C-alpha cells in the first residue's frame, strides 16, 4: 500500500479561522477608531435629508451665444463638474424653464466656496497684463494735531508728483510700457505666481531679445482704459461686477484680483489686453504638491492642439518683455484669478503655474481652468436655505421600514435556523458596523452624502447579505443529510456555497455599477450604497461567517446536533450511516 502523503490536511481541517476573525475585527476596530478620532461619527446627509443651499442662476440675454436647450444642457454639465470637483458630492444641477439653472448643495459641505464657484460662470480668458496696482482698502485716520516741531520737518518730504510706495502707475501715452517704479518692484507688486514649462519639455534657455517681436499682443493703454483703471476701486463689489459689463474678448479691460494669504489679502487692479486664449484651449488642469523644486502647491496645465500653438506663440512674446507686461492674467468674469509671469517661451502644450499657493487655492484654480468656460453667462438670482423637515419625515419612514424588514429577517432566521440564526444575526451586525463606519468616513474623504435612495440601497442590502448566509447554511445541512458529521460538512459545503455566493454578489455588484455609470443625481446614491454593501457582504461571509462556523463546528452544542442548534439530525431527516464490514482475507499458509 502507498504511504499517505505527509502534510495533507484532513477533511475536517479548516485552515486558520482564528486569523481571519482577528483580521476583520482589527479592521473594524481601526475603522471605528479613525471615525472617532476624526470626529466623523455620523454619515454626511444629502440635501433631501439634512437641508442645504439652493442657488438659482439666470442666463443673460446680452451674450453672443443664443439661450437654447443645447447651450443650457452644456452649462448644466460644466457647472455640475465644477461644483462636484470641489468635493460637493450629491450636488444637484438641473434646468428649470428655458433660462434658469437650479443648483442644490447639501449641508455640511463647503457651500460658500461652491456658491462662489457657481456664481462666476462667465467666459474664461487669458489676457496680457498691461498694468497692475495694489488697491488696499482706504483707512480713515484722524487728522494729526499740528505742532510747531512737526510742520517744518514734514514740508521737505512732500514733493510734488511723488507716488506712494507699492503702486504701479501706468502711462497714458500710447505704445508706452507701463513699468512699475523701483519701490513697487521691491515692495508692492511682488508677483506671487510664475509660469514655467514642464521640466521634461523645457528647452535650453536662450537670451531674450530686447524688444518684443511683432505679433498679436498690443501693449498700448488707451486713454479711456487709463481712466477706468484709475477710477476703479476693487474693494467695492459693485464696481468689480460692473467693470466688464458688455465687453468682448477683443476689448481691453480692467479687472480685479485678490492676493495674499488669510487676513493679509488685498485687492489689486489690472489693465488687461485683448484675450489671446480662452478656456476652451485648456484640455486639463490639476493641482499637486511639487516636492522636487520646492515650489509647494502648483497647478499643471495642458492645452489642446490649437491651444498649444497659441500658447507657445504668446509666451514667446511675453518672455521678451519687462514686468508687468510679461504677466499672463487668467480672467474669469472680470476677476483675475491668477497673474503668473513668464520668464521663457513655453513650447510643448504644457506648463506649470507656481507661486504662493495653498492647497485650497491651487485646487480652486485648477477647477476654474478645467471647468471655467461656459457657452452662456449667468447671474445669481436667488440663494435660499433648504429645510430638511420633509426629508427628515421621509428618513424616519424609511428607517421604520428598514427596522421592520430587519426584524422580520431576524425572526425568520431564529425560527427556521435557531442556533445558526444567531450566527447570521451576529454576521449582520458586523456588516452593519462596517457599512456605518465606511459611510461616515467616506463623507469627508470622497464627498459621499447619504440621501433617501442611498438609505433604500442599504435596506435592500439586508436581504442580499442574509441570502448569502442562507446559502451557506443550506449547503452544510445538505452535507449532514448525507450522513457526515458537522466538521466535514462545513469543509465540504463551503466550496459549493462559495461559488453560489460569488456569482450572486457579482450580479448584484454589476447591476449597481451599471446603474451608477448611466444615471445621475440621487439614483447614484442608491447604486453606490448597493455596490458598497455587496462588497462588504463578500468580506463578511469570507472573513467572519465561514471562520466562525468552522470554530462552532467543534462546539458540542452544534457538533452533536442539539435540537436548538438548527442542525438536529431528526429535524433534517438524516439517515443513520450504513456501517460497512470489512471482509476478512484468508490467512491460511500454503504448504511448500
């Protein structure tokens, strides 16, 4: 007879169930600890449950593009990308009537930031900076009491025609460069942003010519632009919004932009040349932290084929000029989002904007560049707060329905499976704990918001999860009916149950993925929750229910088939195994 192979596991061997149980319990403890340490102990609710902000936008009729269904749908798509690009998941953007767009932003998100992004919905242009000047708020100071000693000392310092420090006063004479004074260069202007080529595509620096080549840039400052530049006060919101009313891309304009960090931000006013590129020329923009060059947060730009050619031509001309004429203003609805300087020609269709960016400002700029161009211009008509009273009542109704459904499932499992029903209930609790912690953490992580359809998806998942336990238990019982003991029944029933569970969960997950991909708005919440709970069902069955049954199969209560265990042989109709008697072989010795 062949000797048995060493190391082969017996049919009752189940691997290391304790390790699987320890792994899922450690994961649950880690997720719960992270939830409490981050103070995200509750899932973020959608606007239908928690309320939020509703913004009404109205398309302006003074634009070149017509207000039609196609342009409105395009605007809805871009605004939706812009808002959700800020992490405001579950935001709703939809048309109302022929010229209105409604944006619903859930409570608990950075709604103020989203309002600002939604409100700036005009065209995005790249313009040359002709002049810039700091525009700090006026500070009222009480008149100084005249003294004999102060009068003579103040007289010689007040020279006629002197300019305050930190300003860049443009010249009114045509075709004259508006260069700042030395004081402005070292103190007031302090360009915070720069523009450089992609390091992989950066050419070898070459000396720049002393005069700009002939091209499309026009650095002259007409008298009417000079007057507007001098008169505008960028600290006044009304003047900022009225600065670019009725202007065209080919016009020279004035604009305002805020610079600085935190409470140190001040407004700057700009005289800008005609648009040389627009938002449609940008194919991609992204924010990242640059660890190689030490620039901190930067914004990477990629241009389309046509945009790359224009960008190379314009940066070649800008690099040959002196500040501030070598600056490239990113103009969004009259607001100068950034004004980086250009030090060299940037070929290749890609560039990096660097400067004193924070993570938030870099992400805001990348969102503006990615989703800035709209076919229409809009004005904010109304901003209202949405009450969650109605959603709260619906949530209570949904939770009551879910509790009733869960109670019926528990009663059925206890009545039919008895002891095994307790295993199913504990497994459901583990699945519920994992689902709750993940939903709480996914809110701040990816912007997931729990809305009413998502609650429905979680309720449906109760039945899907319970179905997996039932399949496993029935496979074990089938093996017991064939006369095997409990440990071999668990070992032999698991592979058959595993295939059925995986196929069933794959179908559910595939349906959720397709639903998530082809739908928008609240239905995506249902699909996301259904897909998440389906994946968790696989994790719980493999790492908790199966190892737990392996351990309980060694317990006397289950192994001997107690009548309350759910594995009673009489209740299952188990037939006593037929004992086979080994035939004795003849041992008679033959005579030689």
